[in-house]
């Protein structure tokens, strides 16, 4: 089940040039002006940031378009992205990568439990790497933490598209775990996150956010960005990682839905990729300690200890911005969206992911009738539901 990553070239081959209020880029020698039509490269946040976060701490709260891609506010500049791409790596580093709201906290925790290390859980691209190879405000007493001082193996979380990963990953053969999730669940979870997270725009309605997210089913980054999608859109984000996996480096493709349905099998596969051999007792310990409910309870306890309240960041205007908790369950998107929006999301992402249906296929335990596997909830147009099963691998 191990798949592979080759990080290739510079950041999508884009060279930024100013173009009035918008931004265009060059790919090779051809100036395509891909986002020059945008009214602004900065999108104002319309909601009040959570107390203790955002503007009252001097943190950015506006999205930016950099390299033709819309980024959350903590990604401040091209220099920051370039410094992350130049980040020194070790051969035993592990990178956990996802589009936002695809289970990064849970899988990052599973990697810590499997490898028996404690590692910082914070999307790495948000750090101020342009100021040096240190984690700003993440050390003892909230001082800086040198990246080189983190014990091996370091487990680094990130949401960046594949071409923005540190360039040394390919050279050193670092392991990368990439996690996907059913698109409608990502959509609704990301919407709820936007209602409290001061570092992404607050849409006026779920319907408005859905339109922007569905724009991200386009395989054209310019179209996705103009439509309001973050990080080039969910479809392109996933497909770029799968393309890199098929090119042959070190990447393990996981489905958050499969993890929820059949955790022991998924954790065993992840452990094998990470070079760990877990017996049945070890698997159960990792499953129990790494479950969404267990992590949420520990985070609540930590916030109570540090702030005197159990407020979570997804309760509007309260709590810490460090972890945004959703529901961590399957099928919530289908239940929350209107029928027409759910249909449009299925149609758009079904078409986008038609060639990689095995990546999304879910494999719960067999039902009582012995009918076996069932698939993800979105449908691939013109085909049966994606039912290739757990053992299907990319060729």
C-alpha cells in the first residue's frame, strides 16, 4: 500500500509578476496572466476574529493570492513559502499532508503514537520560516524552537500543494502521508471552521461557501481561485499528490473515511509504511489513544488547564486557534447540504476524481449478508460506485 512522492521543480513553475491590482504569473516563457482578473490579491475577513486571536494579537486575518493560489491568512508572503520549500530535512522526517479538514490532526497523532515520539502539530506553512529555521513561539515558555532541535523522527503537518513541499524531501527520500476525505464532508467541515477561524474568510452562508468549494472541483487552478477555492481547489490538490505518488517516490495514500470505518486495518498499513511492527495489543492502544474522541477530550482538558474554560475554537469568538474541531464523522456533509448542492458536489467531484476512484473507496467490515465492501458517497459519472476495495493500489 506504500505509494511514492517525487517533489518536482519549483513552486508549480510559477514566477510572480505584478499586474496592477491583481497578480499574473509566468510558466516557462509564456505569460498566462492566470489571476490578473482578480479584483484584489487580498480578501477581507468579514467576521470578528476569535477572542485572543487574530487582529487583537497583531496576526493577519486576510487571505492572499500567491503564485496564483488563494492561501489562509497565516501564509503571508512568497518569501515565507520559499523559505518553507528550502527547509532543511532529515531522511527520517515524516510529512503528513492534507487539504484542510481531511483528518490531519488525527493522522498526525497516529504517526506520533506509532513512532513513539511527540511532535509539534501545527501546519508548517503558517510558521515564519522567512525569519529563520525556527518555530516561532513554539518553544519552552513560548520562546522559539529551532527546527533542528526537534528529536527524530520529526513529524511535520502541512496543507500545502505538493509542489510547495520542501525540496529536500525527494532528495532524501522522506516519507509523506497524504490523506483524502469524502468531498461533501470536507466542504461542510471547512464551512464550520470558517465560522470561527480568524485566518480564513467567513462566508455569509453555507450556500455561498459551497459555491466556492465546488469551484475547486475544476482542474484549472485559475478557475478554482477565481471561484473562491483555497489552495488551488480540492480536486487539484488531491490529483497533484496522486500524480506525484504514481511518479514513484515515498508517499502513502490514506482515506479518512476508511480510517473511520476500519481503523485497525488502516493503522496497520500506516505502521508498516512508517517501519513499525505493531501487534494486536499495540494496534488497539494506538487506535484508542489516536481516536477523534480521545484527542478532543485531551484538547478540552488542556484548554481548561491553560485558560480555565473548555471553550473550543469552533465556538464563535472563543477559545484557541491552534486546533479547530469539527465532528470527525462520515456522512455529515450529505446530511447538512441541500439536495441540489449535494448533487452538484457529487457530480463535480465525481468527474474530477473519476480516474482515482480507488483512492476514495471505503472499506468497512462486511455486513451480515456478506455483500462486502461499499463505496464513498459521491458517485463517478458513467460508472458503478467506486468499489475497488482496500487492497486496490495505484499502478
